């Protein structure tokens, strides 16, 4: 069985509620036509096209804090997590695990939802690459990171970016550049901020799974080693010394190699090879980003499987990527619902 480690869903109860949130109306216009995102019968029909295929459920975008104030965002996260837990309970062979979402707007409420989600069976937590434009290494989020790290659960790090301009002279990004290149950039920046802020020195056992194979990181490994290894600070004047990181315990590139990547690369075998070379086959999991394609998910599953076939990997590597590595990201002694 291949377990798709990153698939998105609007559970029916959550989908009904989010349509009442005024600020979500824009993004939802597209998603209303993507039936497999919220219609279980359509989702099952597509899933059945693939033999021995199961899904880890994660909350679909938009992020709670992007569309609601702190109180309503917290209510949305509670509703989402309850609904995800119910789906895993009802359909254990199709959905063996779920990853919880949390609102980051209120530290106390976030702590409570972390504990509650674990009691529901959450195997990890999905966090956006920023919270209303605030970096994840901001001091206001440190206690939330501490709480997640203490649980031993893995973080699923998801990029978010709207049509912000690519140039300061323009009002919005053109040609949907913000999606094609902007989302991998968002992942890369978030990863860099977590590394260079010292998060992994404080929590060396914290595991973070990055969507789309770590964005730009594998391809730019050489620039990371040169710029942040050999030459850190050489481009920054003394007056901006506060913009540089404090000393870290290990070379910067080693922290980036501690992340996990997924195979959600829209079927690019070359990008997959690059990511496997960087993270290693023991730190990459099979994932597709289902159902966000023009076929309601079948394109991404089919093309991701093809990209793996194109690489002609050893059977042990295929098994590791398809199942074993995900099992390693699950808290020890957690019983899978298979």
C-alpha cells in the first residue's frame, strides 16, 4: 500500500461552515468546482483508480488565521480537527491518519488545541509558512513551537502566498507567478528562518516535513553551503549586524538536511532526483497534494507515481518512500488504522 502523506480535504461539516466566512469567499470560488475536495463519493471514486492507495488527511488552505480573527480561527480549527478525526474513524483503510490544524493567533488556545488534537489521534500538526505575514520564528510563536516539540509530533510545513507583487512598482503578481514560483520560495524562506533562528538547536529532535520537496532548498544546496557556511556576514555591513544569526552548533546545511521532503512535485522526475540526493531516501515520503489539479486529484497521483517509476529506484527505496518513512514520522507506539 502507498500512503499519500499530504492530501487536502474540506470535511463536509467544515465545508458548510467555511462558506459562511465572508473573507473566504474569494478563494472558495475555485474550490467549489473541485468536488473531490469536499465530496467524499467523488474523492473515493478517484482514489479507487489507484490500487492499494490510502491518504493522510490534512486541512486544506486557506489557513485559519488568514480568513478569520483569533476567536473564529480557533473555532474553525476545532471544527476541522473534529471532522478529520471522524473521517479517520469512519474510513480507517482509506484514511489511516490525520494531521491537525491549529490557529496561531492565541497562544493559550493553541496549546489547548494541540492537547485536544492529540487526544483525537492527530499524528502531527500542519503549520503555514507564515501567520498573517508574521514569520514563524517570531517570538510570539516560540511557546507554540515548544509545545509541539514536547509532543513528539511532526510538523507538516505548508507554503501560503497570495498574488503579492513580484516587483515593488506593481500592485499584484502577474501570470500566477506567485503560485508557480512563489510557493516554493515561501517554503524555502520559512525553512531558512527556522534554521537560522536556532529552532533546531533548541529542539534537536523536532521533525518538520516540507511540502514540494523543500521548495528551492535541494537545488540551491551549493549556495547554502557557500553563502551561509563559508561567507555568512560578508555581505552585511556592521550597522546591520542585528540581521545576522547567532552562532549555531552545526554547519547550516546540516540543519536543512534534517528536514523531510515529499514527492509532491507535479510529476517531475528530475526534481525528485534532486530532492532524494539532498534529503536522502530515508527522509522523503510519498505525497501528491491531492486533489489540486484539473482532474480532481488523479493527475497528481498518476504523475507522481510515474516520476517514481521513471527513476527506477531499488525496491527497498520505493517501500521506504511509499510507507516506511512515513511510519518513522509517526509517534512511536501509535497504532495505525490500517
